[in-house]
């Protein structure tokens, strides 16, 4: 009996010793590495320092962006590189559809090269493809609530405002349509065009009025507008359509990027923009790809592009900055809704995703 008691005490002491050793080892072990999700969503007061420390180890960041290289992406890379010389920024420029397609292929193959994607329409396409993940940045606090994603899957980098474009030789100053009802004037029958095959073309025009007016009023208007025999333009981009207006092929183009005619007008072309109430607006957006390899550097890049310095670079590149405290170029401010005094209807990626298919259905029903 005495021998059994000694054995029990000995076993207990061994277990106690083992527990003490394990506790000491765990206490001395480094904290578990943060997952990319932890890094992307971190809000602590030492956030910037943690990002810098992590980015120094990562050493690089990759962005696929639709921004013009010479005017926007290159100066962003240069100034970001000066601020964070330990990060090598690599960029690839393409249309938004191609960017999302390439990023999706990388995610499916589990061989992700890109960290950040940016472009007009990229947000809703990336969310639909389920290739992006939530992230938080304190820089966004300066942005209006309507420009933010409640699911934190995208942030706005630059805005687009939409208007009509008209040929100033074909449309006299006193005949320029001032509102959507004026587009029903028989004088414009067969003389207007709009861009098909794009979420920011015919679909956006219809979605804007459906959201602003309600389905019944919008439908009644569309039924009248179909009699205007609008030309369905599918031979190029929105910029190409403006060029056709300048050439006199069409008197008016609907749902055009409002700044495109202004840029041509400044060069002497017979074209101008006219905002209509409400002005449809959308945002080029930035998202973080699932499976990214450089989360710390990616968040520093996101912060930089959304910062005043980053937004000023975009403004100088003839984009409309998403940060309302950063002014657009003087040559373009006339088509900024809040400056022009025309109500704006912001249609974010979530609404584009929700309404584009049904608006395309209305288009096929009435305007094909």
C-alpha cells in the first residue's frame, strides 16, 4: 500500500513538472502570426507601425489598376515609393473586366500575384466573383457615408459623373435639353445615341431613373423614350461615342462621362456637356484580393491612394477625387454636381449589381 502511494505521488509530481515546463514554453513562445484578415481589419492605435513593420518584411505590393499609367499610376508609384522606400510597387494596367478576370484566375489557381485591384466596375464584378475580402482603413472617415461599402469589400478611389454630350453646331444653345423630359422632343428623334454592352451605358441610364423616380414613373418615361429611336452604339467606348458626336454623326449622346466633352471642348471641339437632374454617379473602386501575399504593404497602398496626397494625384490626372475635400481641376468643376447645384444619385457597386440585369432586360424589351 505504501509503495502505491509513493507511485501516485511520483506521477503527480511528474505531471506538475510537465505542466510547469509547458507553461514556461508557451509564455516564452512568440505570439501567433496574424492572419491576413486580422491585418486587413486591424484598428489599434499602433496600426500604422504594425503595417510598416510587416511591409518591411514583405518588401513589395502588386496592384492591377485601370488608372492611366503616365498621368496617375506612375506618379502614385513614385510618391508612394518615396514615402515607403522599402516597398517595391508593381502595377499592371488593363480594363476593369480584364483585371477582375485575371485576378479571378489567380484565386482559382491558388497562385495569387495581385494584392489590390482598382477600376470602374471592378468592385461589383469582384464581389460577384467572390474573390475579395473585407478591409478597414481610418482614412475613409473623411469620405461621405454614401461612398462607403457597408460590407467593407471596396473603397472609392475616383468618381464618375454622367451627362449628355451634344454637338454645339447641331444643337443651338436655346435648344439644349435641360432635363430628361426634353429628350422626348421630336426634334431629337433618330439623332441621339447611347452606349450598349456596358454597365455604365444604357443600364446605368435606366437604373438611375428607376431609383430616382420609382418603377412606375420611370417605366412610363421609357415607354415614351423608345419612340425617339435612339441609336444603340456598340462600336467602341464612351470616349469613342463622344468623338462621333464631335464629328456630327449624332447630335446628342446619352449617359456620357461628363468630363470627356469638356476635355475636347478645351481643345476647340464643337461639343459640350449638360448635367440632368438627377446626375448618375459611380465610383471606381479598390478591393483586396483573397489569398494576397502582402497584406501589410497592400493596406499602406490603400491608405496612400485614399489620402489627400493620393487623391490630389488623381485630380491632377483629370479624374474626380472621391475625397470631397480635394478639389477637381478648374476645367472640370462645372460638371461636379454639388458645384453645379444639380442633385447627384450615387449608384454604388451594390446597386449596380442589384439593378443592372433588370435594367438590361428593360433595355432589350423596349430599345432593341
